[in-house]
């Protein structure tokens, strides 16, 4: 019997493959919970008076770390269950603010895909992930490199 909800394998991720995740609305409660549990209690995130009178960003701004974390959560649900084995590094650029009420999704393009030299039953995959809000604005771009489970060891093609 097939198991639904499993992630994408190395063989499913050739260079050039693109897909996008479902959306997720970021709420004020999400921002409060995230800043409280991480200790990111900067006034930009926690002080309404500061936000209204001094911030350049209108609305309840979300930390970039929350946007990244939620983006990774969307990707785990969509593509990494049982197949994502290691997060090896990334570059990250915040392109614009995300505020409470914004709905984000992730647009993914595979930019590097090779079999692991030391572990032939694994692949090394880099993607370019664009986090996009409901207005079509890119708010973050990051390029994770991951170790991903392969279906085969690469010796016998299926």
C-alpha cells in the first residue's frame, strides 16, 4: 500500500524543477508566540507605541526568522517528510517586511542536484526559495543546501 505525504526523493529533484507550496497566513498570535518563545522581544515586535510612532513599517511586523521558519514548515509538509536528512547551509536575503495578516507561500526552483560522493543513497540538492506574499511581492529569498534521501544508490537505474 502506498504511503501518502512522503517527501520528494533526490531523483524527483533535477535541476530546473519548480514547484510552490500552499499558503500560510501569519497572525498576530504567531508573532507574539514566536517572539516570546525565542526571546526576540525587540520593541519593533512587542511595543505598539513604538510601532505606531517610530517604525517605518506599518502593521504588526514579523521577525524575518519567523518568516523563514514558517517557510521551512510549508516545505516540510510539501516535500521533505521522510526524505530530508540534513540542512547543510544557506544564504538568506530579506527583500521586504511581512506583517500580521500577510499570507506567504514558497516558490522553489532546484538549482543544484548531485549524488552525494560519500553516501550514494543520498543526494545533495540546492534550491532557490522565494517567499511570496498575497500581493505577489517577494519578501525573502534563501538558497538552502540539503542532503536528501535517494530511491537508489545510483548504480542501477530504475
